[in-house]
């Protein structure tokens, strides 16, 4: 890590004259899983050599502007650290790396953050003053919640898809596979009605939609957005099954209707 920190200091110094003075800048090293089924590990280094490490949902380039991307040729230790971090949560990761400079204010969401304590406290305090919840989210994510997020990270599980982004998790309900094409629109409309009822019942839920990054082409019944720290407050698998059960019963009643 010492070599990476020194590289970061030198890289920030190299571009010091072209970086805006009014903003704080950080060299970053980001390691992410090729299959996108494990959170992103990011190291930030400031010009003083202070560093913090973040485990969160997003690559810096997805949520911030990346300046002067570069390569760091001795990154094998970062890849090993990332693999071991994944194994800690019983996951297998296939790491890819990227490096560059990002500019404050930071928009990186953290499930876990560690490193220079003074820098962490400073950044979290700044967020609180602005009413933001990026690095500060780590204060609200307990071990059980983090394990759930990692277990379901950007994966389909029994018809439910979990897509973490920033401080939320988007939850998608797939249409049952055996739905006749003539009934797809009925399922979608009834899904919309049940979704509205669910949003009224759980006030911390928000409406959402299929994000392009999800790469879901087929129509779906419903998409919710839930704060990451509340992802275990609802059993979405049970809720999904209730959606299907209630909609199936209504469709069966519709099928019984005869026109005299």
C-alpha cells in the first residue's frame, strides 16, 4: 500500500498545475468484479499521502468525473486483497482495476470505510453539513445488512433482482416465465396496482424503473427503490410471491368471464 500511496502523491503533484485549486483532489485505485456480482473496492489517496479504503456499490467512473486515467503496474497486491475480501463474504471475485484522479465533493457511497481516521471524520462531517449520505451510509449498514447486500448483489434470485446503486437498492420483480403472451399486459397492469398499494404501506419505499445498467430487456411487474440500510426490512421474495399469487387468482377469475 505504501508504494501505491507514493504513486498517488506523485501523480497528484504531476497534474497539480492543471487541477482546480478550489477543489480537493484524490488519486484513486478501484478494483471491481468482472461479473459485477461483488461490490467495488476503492482506495483514495490525497496529496498528503493520507488514504482511505471503501467498499461500496459503485465504480468512481459511474458516479463522478474521472480525470487523467492511468495505469499502475504493481497492482497484483490490490487484486489479491480484493479476492480475499470477497472470500470473507463467501464470494469469488474476478478483479479488474482502474486508476486516476477524482475531484471533491466525493460521490462514492460506502458500505464500509477504513483508513486514516482524521480524514474519514472530516469527510463524513462535511457530508452531514450538506445533508448528504455517501460515505456516511457506512454508519447505518450493520453486518447482517451488508451480508444480505453482498449475497444478492446484482443478481436474480427466484424472480427478484437486486441492483445496488448509490445509497439505494433497486428491486425488480420479474414476470413469471409461464405467462401467456396475451396476458402479459394484464400482469403488468395488476403489478402496477399492487406496487402502488405496497408503496402506500411501506413509506420508506420509492417507485423505480429499469435502469439501463441492469440490462433487463423483458417487461417486468414492478421495480422498487429501497434505502440500502433498510433492504432487510421487507422480505422481497415473499412479497414477490404474494404478487404472483394475487395476480394469478385475478387472471383466473377473468378467464371465467363469458360474454353472453
